[in-house]
């Protein structure tokens, strides 16, 4: 029993640790959504000779009309971008560095409230995961004391389930906010195409590990309670059987003799040792009455 319970506790701790690690990584990275943005090509210059539009004439004079033979998507550049909960970063077409902007500023005003709720839920999700992980570690330390371990197991299961629910709600709210930002966000940021990144996958992997840890913890708690109840029932049944056996042996030793045996014993007590029966005692009044009658009868015979 102890080895099985400890094995389940180790599995719960491992799953909770991976859930906590994945959630912190996803929360601090900016690869929830990745894709490309379409931006107009800049004009060619001495410093930039490729991925630009070359008009072939001096375009410094604003009175001159210039033409470009590039049409369609040839007039645009496709730069990569990646977005997280806090920031959105895009490639800089002028140099090799990235430009990052706050995703809270990019979100439309109608979705900022949901975004803040998502941020708060994510932080609560991580905090509850930490609490659950600490309780599970304490359960391993108190593995010798089954009652304390059972209480810690119950609290760890509750906190882990609550954290999983908050994490699921937070991920869904962020997805809703990002889709709203794609449609209603700034024109210079709207993506041409996009998809979910590895941070988003890691966030849902964290949720999966969290729910696995909560199910394992609840399963361990339920099995431990059932084992305790079964052992208590077996112990009580054995105690009742032992008490019944002791009571039966006591009454068997102290059982009263039979009626015939008691009568024989009384008769044997009244019979003297020489085998003669003792005379039956007669009352004094009866003896005097018998003597007077005898004397009267003798007088009548003499007359």
C-alpha cells in the first residue's frame, strides 16, 4: 500500500512540475502566434539595393512622376512576426534587428478587458500550480504519516483542479483577443497569414499535465480512503469475532449444572454416612396431642 501510494504521489509531482515549467515558459515567451505581415517595399538606395523598388530615375524631385513595373505581391515584403501575451515582435526591414510592441496597446479597445482577464487568469494559474506542487512535495515528506498525507493530498487535488480550470479559461480568452486583434488591430500590424506557435502548444501541454496531475492526485486520494475503510471494516469484523469467541468460552466455562444433578446432590447431602435415613422431625404440639389421645384410650379399656 505504501509503495503504491508513493508511486502515485511521484507521478503527480512529476506532472505538476512539467505543468509549472511549461506554463512559466509559455507566459514569458512571445511565440503564441507566428506568421507573416505584408508591408510595402521601400525605395532602393545606396545602402539598400535588394528587396526594394527601383524606379530607375532620381525620385528626389516631387514634381516628377515615377512608375514601377512591379505589380501585385511583388510590391510588398513579407516579414515574419511572433506574438505573445505581453509583446509582439516583427522583423525590421531596414536592419536585422526586431521591433517589439506591447500587445496590450495593439489590442482593440473592445478586447482589452478580456485581455486583462486573461493575464490575471494566467498568473493565478501559475500561482495555484505552485501551491499544488508545494503540497505534493510536502505529501512526499510526510509519507510515513498516512493521515497527514491524506489531508495534503486532498488540498493538492483541489488546488490543481482549480489551476487547470483557470488555465483553460485564460488560454481561450487570449485566443479570442488575438483573433479580434487580427481583424480590428492597427493596419501596419495585421498579419497576412498566421498560425499558432510553440508557446501556445506549450501552454496547452501545461494544461494537459495539470489535469493529469489532478486526476492522479484524486485517484490516489480515493484509493487511499477506500483502502482505509476496507482495513477498518476488516479490523472491526475481526474484533467482533474475537469478542464473540471470548464470550462463548466464558459462558461455556461458567454454565449452571442440570436440574437432576442438583436434586441428586441435595439428596446425597441429607443421607448420613452410615446409610440410614435420619428421622423426620415432628412438631411439639403434634406430639402432645398424640400422647393425650393414647392415655384416653387406655383409660377406656380399663373401665
